[in-house]
């Protein structure tokens, strides 16, 4: 169905520290225009990802200064949350689409509701729905992060990844342990294997074994969790471990971590503290020159003791620990292109007859629509707000 020309989608310039991605790239402008949408782009919105204003204009987008963009756009698309100035420009009835992390900061969602904004957060997408996969921004960005984590580790590791046989002797291949066999973990395994490392993967979910082995990893099984059938939860996700299971997991993992040259951890829990998998003692047990990349590093904590978001530290024992809190932003071209496809798919799913149609009874929208009609309508976010008030 061809949508009547009129609904305008505005691409904002990101303002977060170190953020170089952009929500839409020139390559998707034609698809949106074919659906009858006007595409507006804030001046220099794509510059940090090497997408020029001219490139957008050539595809039929209109480049506007900041004030005009916010005034004209019906729907604003972003990567991360808007800054205070951006929120102040929003008007009632406007829609905002991005990775808004409402479970991590429900107060921000309440602020958007008070401004009368319809907030749509891609990180709430029901990931088990096959028809939602083209919209799955968490997966697309995790794939970028998993790849870049290995490239980063290789640049910091002072030896070869593959086995090298030279006239000067033979160098053994690097030993790598990947913690978490989700999208990021599997991409890390595949990338490390292509570089020649010997890779072991670990996940609390027993069903992750087949996927990890399919990309070349040896799957690590811990006795403590194997005895209780693993840590699989509902919907293919990991369940929360008990305190006893967590302690046993940490203890067993420490023995394996000590034999690795590189550890990449990827286990995250939206809106909650990530599980601590690698303790301080485990890091101390690693050889000097080893590298740890913690993709779960955040203000809430990380998978690795001592990891700090956005910082790289070297321990007294010579282990480099990287708190890799936003690796996709360091690959802005690839990450933006993938994210733009996710945003485009979601927009086209929600647009009908020239308007953004909100239907909270529809399964995908029930997961992504956070605020609408002046209220916080996402159940999980609303529950957190109620809990905070009690």
C-alpha cells in the first residue's frame, strides 16, 4: 500500500559522549520515501559516521538546522537518548524512536510522557518473534560489538592470534574464552576463529552449545550448573542464578580463566546489574600480558571485577582490562547502517495511511511503545516507576 506523502521523519544529530552513530543512513532514505514519508536530517547528523549532508540530499532527504528539524518532524529518530536541550524541544504529539533504555532509567520515560511524546524504544522489541528480527537493534549492535571486541583485543594483545611457524621458531595460537554465547558472543567466536585463535565459549544455557560449536568454539560446561540442568530461563534467555550457584560458577570459571590469553565477556541484563563472572581473584590468576574485554561494563557494574565503563586499566599483575561500554560507536559506519535498517523496518511496521499508528494490542508495539497519550504504557517501565514511588 502506498502511503500518502506527509508524515515526516527527522534524523537527529547524536550528542552523547563518544557517540558517532546516526539513526538513518542515506541508503535507507529511498525506501522511506517510496513509502510516502518525508525524510528530514539535522545538519551534520551523519558527519561522525562519514555520511555527509550532501549524501542525504542526493537521496531526497531535506537537511535542516536543529530548530527547524524539531519543529517540522512528526517522528524523530535517534540512537541514544536526547540530551536536555533536545528533550526541551519536543512537543506534544511528537514521536521519538530510538534505543531509550527505559528499564535502566524509568524516570526518563516519565519525563517524555509528561511532555506528551510517544516514545518508542527498540530495546524493548520481543526478540523471539521471527517477524521482528529485521527490527532487532539489540542484535545488530551486539554483532558489531562482538566483532570489534576481538579486533580490540588483538590490538592490545602482545602476541599473535594464529599459530605462526617461522624460521625464528613456532608461536602457539592465542587461547580465548568468550563468556556468553548470544549474538555478541557468537560474533566474537567467529571473528577470533577467523584470526586463528583457539576459542572456548561458555553460557549458562545448555542449548547454546550447538550454536557455539557451529562457529568453531569448544563449549565449556561447569559441573556446578550441569548438576542442576544449567541456567536456562524463559524465552531462550538465562535465568537469575542463586547466590550459591553464582559463587560456584565464579569459582569454576576462575580455573579456566587462568589458562586464557584473552577473555571477552558479553552477559548483559537490560536495566539490571550484569552478572559478575570474573572475580578479582580470577583476574589476578591470569598471566601478565593477558587481555580482558568486558562488553557488559556499565554504571551498574560489569561481568569483570575492576572493569570501568569507557576505560582501559592495566592491573598490577599486567592484565589489561577494557570496560567496553559502547563499542558499536567506534564502528559508526557499519553500526549505523545496520541500525538504520532496524529503524526503517519498525517505522514501516507502525505507519499506515500516512500516519504513525499506535496499537498497544499488537505484540511488537506492546514491547516497544513506552509512552503514549501522556502516560507510561510499557508495563515493565510502569512497574519500576510504581516501585520507586512506594
